[in-house]
């Protein structure tokens, strides 16, 4: 091995920053506009990104953090925890971390002011501004009235930012874990900050249930900009796969690319794994060809079967696996629609008998239904299920006990 061998540029694995964040430009552009508007004393609607695991919600939030920091805003991405009252300490904890402050902010005065506020609000910040800053909600007051403290926290952060002539962006990930009570407090904090024209922007990311959860927490959530984060189109998938190799001086042959684009179904989680495996298996250091793509598909496929995809499959409701498998043998392309009646016939049940299963599959994002038609929406389920049927590991007919 030579020392000049460039490092694998692809980033498989959840939460990894992709080398090229493809296909999300409209959302990023709108966020830039929001920053501008709020920065000029206006308001903006909150954004909520929702979608299946591995679609790239966290990666996109990361990009929004970068956008805000570029504008010299204080920007933090936090992951929600499921205990009641934890939103306050999660957000405060995010703000208390080092390197959160953009250039141009006076670190000393920020830490002083935030520390003073935290102490008054009963939020105990251990090691504020240090690498191991930890937050404890200390007093009875903060424990019993977390939503009041959230309102105060928003106000204080907004004022600190306004005094700097900048703003604050709070990006809340894994929103589906949050408690309704906490979210209710958060929406109160958001609307009170808006009333005072404070420069604070909030964005959410979470699984498919996120919109319903937010709406059940506050009626003002109706005004949130809900954005479904789905698969990338072929042009974006092409860029996501090709550009990182290009930059490293490795040529991606069109035939190989076409195979990977098709197999990936535009699913960001698949794209990075396929890119990474193609890079690793290539025999010519300067090019990735169709043979490499073929080997990469075989390798990645095994990874997916043993990993998240296989797990998601076994978590499906019992009849659901038969339904998905029946769809997969009836269609030619992964996300193609098919008549519900044909699926029902193949599994040996009536459409009515399957209605409950259908709903549960839809709630999990495995399928989509529309006017008597059904299609698979979880990337990978098409080939996964078809493979099980082909190898005789799954019977299509549902045998009731
Ligand atoms: N727009 C994109 N273009 C290319 N690759 C992407 C894109 N978005 C995400 N990825 C890659 O896809 C994978 C999954 O991304 P990410 O972890 O952000 O998904 P997620 O939606 O947050 O998943 P989860 O719901 O499990 O948290 C990562 O490897 C990431 O680098
Ligand atoms: Mg994520």
C-alpha cells in the first residue's frame, strides 16, 4: 500500500455526515431565507423534517446547523430524550457545550450571562463551556415547571443573541421520543419568543409519527412547515455517488453507476454503503467499473440483510410480511403500485380482512396505499421479500391458526 492512497470518501452508518448532501437544496435554501428574515426582525415558520430511518434527517439538520453558523448564529442540534422535562436540560446542555459559539461572539460574556440565567432558573450547569459540560435541572421549581423554564430559556437565549446582533437556531432531532407535555411547553416558548420578536428559529426532525405528535401537542403546530424526507431522485443519487469519487481522482464508470443508482432506490443509507463498498473492492485504483459495482451490491446486500433492513423486516406484523412479499412478486419495480385485490388474492385473504394489517404497515412506513392500490415504500423490502419467496423461506399464503 502506498501512502498516496486516498481515504474512502463515503460515510456509511447512521448519523454520519455525507461527503455530498444531495437533493435537499430546496429545504436548505428555504432555511437560509428563514435566517435572513428572522435576522431582520421578522418571523419564520418552524420546519419539521420527518421520514423513515436512514433517509438523511440528521445529516440535513447538520447542514442547517452549518448554515446558521455561517450567519454567525448560535446553532445547536440536540437529541430528544424520553423523560418528562428533559427537553429543558437537553437544550440547555447543547448550548453549554464548547465550540457552539460562532466566531464573532464574546465567549466570556456569553458564558457569564448564560450561567447566571441558568443558576436563576434552577438549571445546574456543571463545567459550563468545557468539554464535559453537564446539565442538571436542580431545583424543585425547574423540575415541577419545566415548560416555564423552557419559555425563560428561549427568552434569554433570544435576548443574548439579539444583543449580539445575531440569532439562535435550535434543531431538535429524534422528536418522536419527546413527551407531549414537553412539546407543549416548547411551542409556548416558541410563540412567546415570536411575540417579542426574538431571533430564534426552531426546526425538528423525527420519524413518521412526528407531524401527528407535534399537532397533538399544540394547535400552533399547524403552522409548522412539514417536509417529508424521502428517497433521492436518480440525478441526486448520481451526484451523491459520483462526486466523492471524482474529487478523490477516481473515475466512476457510467455502467457501474447505473447499477448502483438502481439498486440503491435513492435511499441515502444504501447509497453511502454501496459507495463505500465499491471504493473498497475496486481492482483498479483509478476507476470503479461494473464488476466492482456488482461485487459491492452483493456485499452491501448482505450488510443490509443482517442489519437495519433485516431487523425492520422481522418487526413487521405477521400478516404484513406476507402482504409485502405478495406485492414484491406482483410488481416489476420497487415502488410500483398494484391493486390491493390482487395482493389479497395471492395471500388468500379478502381486502377487508387485510385492512388492519395494511394500516399497521402504513404506520411503519413499509407501504403506502391509495384508492384500492398499494405499494412498498421501505427501500430494499422489494428485493428482500422477493428473495425470501424465491428461496422458499416464506410462503405467500397466510395460514390462520
Ligand atoms: N442527502 C444525502 N445525500 C447523500 N447521502 C446522505 C444524504 N443524507 C444522508 N446521507 C447518508 O445516509 C445515511 C443516513 O443518514 P442519517 O443518519 O442522517 O439518516 P436519518 O434519517 O437521520 O436516520 P435515523 O432516523 O435512523 O436517525 C448516512 O450515511 C448519511 O451520510
Ligand atoms: Mg437521525
